[in-house]
C-alpha cells in the first residue's frame, strides 16, 4: 500500500466527511450534484499532481513558512531522498554549504547554485524560484525548479577542448606549410654549399692542406641537412609505410636535436646499448614517439631543472598476448621531476586529459604515442612516484633473421661516362655545380633554369638526351609535370627527380608516373654519381 502525504490524508478525510454529510442530508436532491463536484475536484487534483510528477526537472514545493511540503519524483531521483525524508525540512539541506545563487562563467545567462545529494555528491544546477499566491495575493508558499547542469557542462568543456585541438591542428598545419617553404629554399642553399665543397675536394691533390677545412664544411652542412629533416618530420604528410631500422641511430639523432632546444638547467644523459637488432617501424612516427615523451619529461623539469635519461637496450621477456618469450627493443625516457599521482597515472593515455596549464599542451601527446606504439605491435608502460620522477618504457618487437643494412658510401666510386644529360633547376648555383661535377665525370651537360625552357629544348630533339635531372619546385611547370610530358614523348627516358621539400610528392607516386629515381636535396655528389650510372645502365 502506498504511503500518502499529510496533504493527501487531509483531502481524503475532508472528502469522506462531505460525502457522509450529503448522505445524511434531508434534501437528497443536493447529493448527486455535490458528489459530481467532489469528483471534479478529485480529477483536477489528480491532474495537477500528475503534471508535477511528469516534470523532468526537479521541483520542490515549500509552504508559507519555508519548509519543504512536497517534491516531485525527478527531484527525489536527483538527490536520492524520498518525499517523506524531505517533508518538513529546510530546502537549504539541498544546497552545498548553504550556497547562494550565482552566475557561472560557462552559463552566464542563467542563475546557478551548487547542490549536494544525499550521498555527498555535489553538482552544478540551474535554479528558478517562484512564489505561490492565491487569487487575493496571499502568500501560500514557493517552489524551486532545479536542473542538473553536469552533463551540459561536460559536453560544453569537451566541445571547447575539441575546438582548441582544432585550432592547434590548424596552427601546426600552418607551421608545417611554412617549414616546407623554408626547407625548400634552405635545402637549395645547402645543396650549393655541399656541392661546391665536394667539387673543391675532387679538384684538390691528395694531402692538400685545405682538405681538412672542406671536410669540416661538409660535416657542418650534413648536420644542417639532418636538422632540416628533423624539423620536417613534424609537418611532412607521410604514409605509414614501415621500414627495417635500428632505433638506436634515430634515438641519437633525437638527442642531438634536444640538446639544442632544452635549457642547460636540464641534463640529458644517454644509455644506448650497442646492438644490431632491428625493428619494423615508420621513422617519422618513431621520432614522434620519442619527441613527445621527451617533451613530457622537459615540462616536468622545466621549473626546477633536473636530469632526463634516454636509454635503449634489447630485452627478452614474454609477450602480453601470448606466453612465448621473444626479443624486444626497450626505449626508456626518464626524468627526476615532480612525478605523477596514482589517481592521475591511470588516465595519462586518455585523449584530451592533461594536468598541464593552458598553453602547455592539449592532452593528445601521450594518446598519440600510445596509438603509434600499439599500431607497431608494441607496448608502453609508465612508472612514477610523486617527488621521485617518471619513466616511460616503450617496447618494440625485434625483427629476427635480418642483418642491418651496411653503408654503401665506401663502396661507391665516382664512375662517369660520355652520355648527354639535361639538368633542370631554377637555382643557378645548384645548376652550375651539377654541370661542373657531371662534366668532370665526362658527361655532356645542357642546363635549363625552368620547366618551360627545358621542354622546349627537349621537344626539339627528344632523342638527344640520355638522362634528365630535374628539380621539383620551379616557376611555371613543376619537375613532376616536366617529367610526365617528357615521358609521354619517350617512355623509356631515365629521369631523376630532386626536391628540397614537397608534401604533394611521395616515392610511390613518382615511381607510378614512370620516373626512375626520387632524391631529396641536398644531394651528395657521391650519392648522385652511382644513381646516374645505374639509371643509364638499366634498360
């Protein structure tokens, strides 16, 4: 049997009394009319009670003294109280520390209040108050409508995070475009510097005193080229093609880049165990994993300084999805910073979760790292203690039965020939050193400084050239367009396409178009000579 409130009991007693009075009345003619009136009032009362119970927001009704008289089911579910527990209580029991109404920054157009549930959970709610008066204006009581804003607040903040992530992505895309343009011009300058240094070395007799200085120029130029490629790794739109590589080499390159960007208050230590073990990975994504972990370590040490340690070692242990023991390459990034609380540690790989202040990150770095490692069939673990620092361990499966690729620089010889080569490059310095180098090897060289003039020269005598070397980014037609037009006239023509940077080209697309080789600038003359010879000797 449902327990009734005091108001319901009073109404039932009153109704029974009136009905009994009507039955005992001498004038029985009034009884049917009185009974109909009572039935109408009962239906109206039932309708208004059903209306109150159907309101999806919480409604609490107070009497004239300010005590709770009744609450609808939505409010009881919202706070965890029953109607009997609320009846006669002050509505302040629903407020967190008797919180007054205020304007919330996320909802400036509505009045809000902090509410507290029976189990102690607090939430932000919208509140609307209204007085209840009779026809003469006398105050009968008041009611408060409460709407839980927790879900709306969570959705709003998530939307803002997504908008911030979009702005960050757009900013990174703009930086990538800028980096690409700078890289193209810078690589052309590097190509000329390195090219002329190599030409000078070739012209010097053995044992000349200038050889050491020229070797230093080549060494510095090579480091500059590596730096440009590392910067482009963040903006280059590469496919997820994986290659066999030794991660220790890439880890050392990353450390070189870090030393130039991290302040001297942070010491970088490396513990890289020499190994010939290889993994199957995408170099750009692996670089991204290491840089993101190092950036996290840097932020942990930024204020007070400290020590960052990068280590690599082969380990043998059981896999996470099977019991068989196998070999892994373990890469670890450790810092002795502030550490991470245990409650936060469980969420570090969640997208958009971050403990960093505004401007320090979007909460996507570790989520991206986790996704890349999982896609490489690897595993990432984290260890941390507050006040003692944090260590991330990344495991990649070793590819067995494969030897590390050996450098071919020593085996390469500057073998030339007497074939006719067309060189197309809008940078006169680059075209000049290529012409001087190729002529020194015995080739006959024709130089054009844009795509249109190159096509004009080629169309006059398509069979007059044995090979074409063309730059990609030039005024007028690009090197790719020039190559396509030439191959339409001579499909067997060997073409070498060079580029300082181009996000629109990939080695796969170049090969599919029939272009024989694709080389990134700056191109070493010792690398270019065997490529030319191989292209000329291959039918």
